[in-house]
């Protein structure tokens, strides 16, 4: 291939699409998994990179970020090891507990891996962000997370959780924050408060059957702080991957290629800052 042919091919290639919210787990492991429940016929099957590729690549998705779905400490390493087997996985967001004595040592261990992009903390696994922010040691550890250049994801949104997110944003303004599944709740005044903090990004997820909320999200967060996340395979309980993707693809296609590229990968690169493998 000549240089001219290579450049022409690059210009013709479609832009990348990054799915910033997928979950990986192996229900066949001897130790089992903490989620999903065995009684969930839709979800209780292995969710691993080859299956993800079959769902996502037909829609032009070129990479994904795996978000924790387990409170078990050892599953942070399992997630990193699994992501390392496939270049389709750009990074992982793990599960550690800021404010606990072991947090700094755990953070130092995992941050050495270039696939480690941050942690998720919210109202999952019996935790309460709105209460945790009142503890000085929690805030100190979030500052350490920010100093390491890592991200805080939060889920699942309700008024109480968003109050905690706003408190974190005010007290640790240097920390990049991603609010997962904001479209899954009814818009309220907190949405406008969140939008005032430029370090807060929002995932365009949990929108099947709620497409009208995209207008509110776009009005508040604009073209620079919305990012694509499918929530696969959890989203299978509401519809197919194709339905999830098509909803946002059509919405952003109408806003033009520059805005669409920001939503599908440029904003994600700005907040997660994954490393090229």
C-alpha cells in the first residue's frame, strides 16, 4: 500500500465509536458472581469480550470500557486480566472504597496498570455516597484519586445520590466525574446544578423508552459532556443492543458529524484518557 492509498483509506474510514459502559462477568466461574442473580434468565450467562464484540461491532463500535459489577476486591484484577486479553477493551473502571484504611495501597497497586481508568462509587453494594462525603477521610481519598489522574463514576441516580455527586464536585473540583444512567431518572433541578460543574460528564444510557430526555440532557450538558454507554448486557432486559445504539445514533446523526463524534468517542477520550495498547 502506498502512502497516498493509506491516507485515502484513513480519510474514508468511519470515525471510532467507544461504548463507555459495558459489564463483564463469567457466570461459569467456580466462585460464581455477585451479580447477576441466578434467577435472572436474561442476564445469567457469561458476558465476555467475544460476546460483546458480536453485539457491538456490527454497529461500528470500535472499543469499550468495562465498568465494575462486583464489590469483590479480587474482581478488580479479574476485570483487568480479562480486558488485557482483547484490544477491543480500552480500559476498566473498578471498585474500591475511598475512606477505608486499605484504599491508598489498593489504589497504588491498580493504578500501575494502564488499563485502570478509575473507580465507581454510588449507592451500589450497600454504599451511600451522600453519607460518605461527610467523612473527611473519604474526601482525602477522592483527592488522591484525582491526583492520580483517574475518574469517579457514580450510579445509580436518584435525588439522594445526585446530592452526593454535587457535594463531591464542590469539594474536589479537580476530580473528573461521570454520572452513569442519568437519563433513567426524571429530570429535576439537580440536573441543572450538575451542569454547572464543568468536570461532570453524563452517559447517554438508560434511555430506551425515554428518548425525550435526550433533549434535556443535550440542552444542559451540550455537545462536550455527553458520552455513549450502552449498559450491555444489563440493557438486554429492556431491548437489544441494536435498539440501544440506534436510538442515540439517530439522535446525534441529526446534529451533524462533529457533534456525533464528540458523543461517540471524543468526549469519552477527554474524560477517561485511556492509553493506546
